[in-house]
């Protein structure tokens, strides 16, 4: 009897996380879906188990609650693949965003995936197999004024992922930790009004990728020996072009674009 691999996806009920849950189910993985919205979790579980013959369990957990997260991480959880996909952000000026909003972004985007990754990196080394994918962003590569804290958390996660992979490979060649950097994606991350200001119809139709397309490309990375990848040719080209600019200029250009969404 074939033993199915088990995958955990955080942020599983919307956007890229939800699309990944469907892709992994199609690949035959048993799933553990984590999100803070219980109703959405039950609905997604029902949809997946009706469509695919897989086992699926759900975890209702708010990653902004660090004490609850640490309590959950004390449990023994069998796993082959971890995908840290949960992420939040908010456009705003540092004068208008309140401290609690920014602290929540740091917790969900930075501290939570750090804690989860560390636990399973140690577990995977002990079992001498496993794959961890941290969903970062093209925002990892340069500062994002008016999305400053979001960009900083993604830079942290990207740097941590690559550094940890270098450490882990000394212990096991069968454990991989991969940073995935999508660009603009058609998800509920931004409100409709914000997206309309930042991305006119032409740009949204020709530049933004769908969550389903991003998810398929992420699955492809399972079988490639890379430490990180930028999803989409246009995103790769744009990121490379911006990276060669002087620091003050790239920050100015990116800031002017994001400021449209205020």
C-alpha cells in the first residue's frame, strides 16, 4: 500500500494558500490546513474531501496569538511538507498605522513562520527527510515605503530561509528549505479600492498572476534543487531591473507606486 505524504499549509483558506491546498490534494497529499477562520476551514475541507480521496484535518489558529501558537507547536505532528503561506499587510503611512496593526504584521509574517519553520526543520533533520517552503515575496528584495513593515517581514523571512538552509544541509541532504517569491497576485490581500488605484485594468490583466497559476509553479519547485525562486518571468525581470538601481532611487520609485493605494 502506497504511503501518502502529509503536507501542512498555513493561511489555507484564501489566496495562494487555498490554491496550494487544491494543488497538493490533486497531487495526492494528505493535508493539514491551518487558518484562523473555522467556518472557512470546514468549507474547504468539505470541498477537498468531496473532490479528492484524501485525508484532511484542520487547525483553527490565529497566528497573531503567539502564546497559542507556541502551545500548538508543543504537539507531535507527523509531516513531510510544510508551506508557510499565511501573510498579512496594510498600506499606510507610519503616522496613520497604529502600533498594534504593525505588531500583528510582524507576528504573522515574521515570528510565526520563524517558530513553525524552526520546529519542523529540527524534526525533518531527525527524520532525515522533509521540505519546507516559505512564501516570501518580491518585496523581499528591496524596501517598500507605505508597505514598510510588510516588506521588512518578507525580507526577514527570505534571509532566514536561505541562511537556515545552509545550516541544515550540513546535517541532511534530504531536507530542503526553499523561499518562494511571488509578485503581484490576484488575492484578497488588497481591498478592491486599493487595487484599483495601484493597478489599472491593463496592468492587472497583464501583470498580476492568479493564485492557481502561482500554486502550480510552486508545486514545480518541489522537484528542483534551488534555494529560492521568483515566480513569473515578468516578476523576475522587474526585480532584477530594480535591484541594479541605486538604493535611494529604487526606494523612491517603489514608494511612489505604492503611495497610489493610500
